[in-house]
C-alpha cells in the first residue's frame, strides 16, 4: 500500500499539473477522472478486480466526456499487469480483451491528425503493444509464482513425509528394542528367579543342590549381561563391532542349546526337527529363536512345578513351522489377549510383532486338554 500509494501520488501530481491548464479536457472533468485512475494504482493489489472495473468505467467516461489521453491513463497499463499477475482468471481475460480494444477505440475517438489509413493502423498497433506486453508480463509473473508455490508446497509435503517416516522409524526401533530387551531379560531373569527360589528351599536340607542352583544363577546372570552388552553395542554407533566384541544374533541352530539349557534348569522339553534343515533368512532365524525362547519362558512362569514342554521345528519347502506346547496349567486368559493387563503380556505381543515383520502367522492360546500352545508359520520370502 505504501509503495502503490506513493506512485499514485506522483502520478496524481503529474496529471493535475497537466489537467489544470486544460491540456486534456475540461479541468472539472479531467481532474476527477485522474483522481479515480490514481486510486486504481493505490488499491490495485487490494482489490484488483474492482479496480479493473473502475478503470474500465473511467475509460468509457473519457470517451463520452472527450477527455483526451494523459499521464493518468498509465494506470490502465498498471491494472492490466496487476490483474494478469494476481487477479481472477475472468478478470485477466477481460483485461486482455479490454487492453487490446482500448488503443483502436482511442485512436478512432482522437485520430491525432493522421490522414492515411496505414498511418492510423500503425499508430493503433503501436498503442496496443504496451497493453499486450503488460498482460504478458503479468501472466508470466503469475505462472512463475504458481511454479514457486508448487515447489514450496512440494518441499513442505516432502518435509512432512520425512517427519512421518522418521516417527515411524523411531517407533519401529523402539518396538524392536523393547522386544529384544524383553526377550533377553525375561528369559534369563525367570531362570534366575526359579533357581533362587529352589536354592532358598533346599539351602539347609541339600547344600549341594543349593550350590548348583547358585552356580546356575551366576552363569545365567553372566549370559544376560553378555546379551545386554551385545544389544547396547548394536544401539551405539557401531563402535567395537569390527573387533567382534559383540556376539551375533541367535539363530535356529541355537534352539537346541536353548532346549538343553531349559532341561538343565529342571524343565522337561521334548525337541524334534522334521524336514531337511537348511540356512534361512536372518530375520526368520531370529524370530524362530525368540518365539521358542519366549514360549519356554512362559512355561516356566505359568506352567506350574510339574509342567513339561515340547518343541517342533518343521522345514517346509516355502517356510518354517514352529509348534511349542506345554501340559501345565497355562497362562491367565488376559495375558494372551492383545495388550495384556497391568502392563503384562508383552511377550506374546512381541511374538506377534516379530512374526508380522517377516510376513508369517501366529496362533497362541490354551490347549483343549490343558496347557498352552503356540504355533507359527514363517515364510522364507520377506514380507512386502
């Protein structure tokens, strides 16, 4: 407004000086018309469509009242440019047509002494060119602004998408860390708790058994610390990884060691492998190990003192099947529902998440004859 208003004042001063002497027509008519056209310049950005209509009305009034062209008519070029750059589409088209018609109509109204038809046509074309250039310049500015606006909107959309992807990645990483921590802590700590309870029970009656239980607690604790160090090392920026300080992720081959460990801790486990063992994708290997680990941990926690378990691995042509069953009393119903209760039940939730990440299926629930069953099918092809 300040810039446009300043130019309007300058244009008004020039027009008033020329119109006061009657150079453009009767001052009583020329001065108000010049005031209106200067108003068009001042308000062209605020109300481009309305100012275009006002400039058109002033032009018609000039033709009727015989007020010849003057400096104030420069406002018509300005409003044509402004409407082409910022106004509505209908206004832009109207400004183009009106601008192209203005010069021929003005030439017919004020021929300026041209005697030949060719000279008149040349003068009309020469007067039309500025209007055409003003409209073309304004339309080019509109196109350029639209292009930059599209680039800004695209950049903003990409930024939002990057933020959303970052949040999804952070959430996925947090879930992965939670699963790993749960698997590492729950399995080993449950063993330590069982052995500690047994040691306290037989401490006076069977010191040798209590000593063996304490040794188991010590070895299990060291194993838990080693796995925690491995997990924390992965979370860091790769330091010490090249030196091989951190052990690799567990795989299917280590399930047999896990079963032997559970047997050594007093849980009878029947383990069988069907089909031809072969290397599997690392994600499937880790998922299978963690499912068996969590299932046996749940058997120790919820199965009761006399519970036994069985583990079946079945190698299919297109996947790996897992079946872990126990004959204990089973977990409470709330624990294998989605979400658990009181913050519990995260082990089965982690199982479902792991199986879903590799595109497999999981079924967990009580057995018809008592106990608990967990079955999973892990495809060899990664999930898309």
